[in-house]
């Protein structure tokens, strides 16, 4: 079956931050093209919803801000996340020239890399607080921790429950 994509995809793993519904989560871009990208995340975003993706690329002084719309979602069961990547396919709505220049570097075989700047886990100046939310299965023994940015503990709890889906409950929220 032939691919029906508008532009050639390039596999490249870059850290990014996705902003949606007044919240944000750190994630990874797994592939990108001039018209879209695939972001690995377990956050459930509805197709058609608008998001902003911020990523830093070497030789670009400022982080790139990409406005996009969720085109598709790929859900992967938690137990398979080490071998299969769930996430969202995003269709770019506004494409800065620096982003197109970076794609051109990939097409020329030069390569692309994340900036040598702050590590993905380092908080940015003016960023919303980061929280760790402990969740457990409502009718089972499993539990896990989810780290995310939110405006307050209540929003962090809500976003974490949205990420894990039905059948889970939040048992603790701590600001990091």
C-alpha cells in the first residue's frame, strides 16, 4: 500500500513540549515533515483539537513555536509502550521559515539535532509549575506516577486522569 502523505517524513527524535487546553506536557517528536509531525505522548488529545508544539533545534537561536491541529491519534496499551509508540499525528497550521530550513537540512543528509541548550526536564523561565500525580487502578493493583505541567494541583489531577483514561483514580498530587 503506497503512502498518501503530502510531504516526505523524516525520522528524527527531538524533545518538545506540547501545549493544549491550558496545559502542557513534555514529549518527543518521532518524525517530521514540512506539513506535519508525529509526537510520542500518552496524553489523549481529540482529533481536530488545536495544539502548540515548542521545540529547540541546534543553530536556531529561539525555540520554534509550531501551531498544529491533531489529525490522528495512536493509542498503545501501557504494557506495550516500550516496543510501540503511541501519540498524535499533527498537521501544521503555521510553519516558521526556520522549521522549513531544518527540514531542508534533513533532506540534504546533514542531519538535525536538539539544541545544546536546557535539557528537556529543566524548567523554563515563566513556565507553569510541574507536578507529579500518583494514580492507581480503581479495581486493580497497578499504579504509576505521571509528571506534567499545570496551573495548579487540581488541573494536574485532571490532566493525569485524562492521560490514563477510565478505570484509574488519583491518590496523590505533589508539586515538584
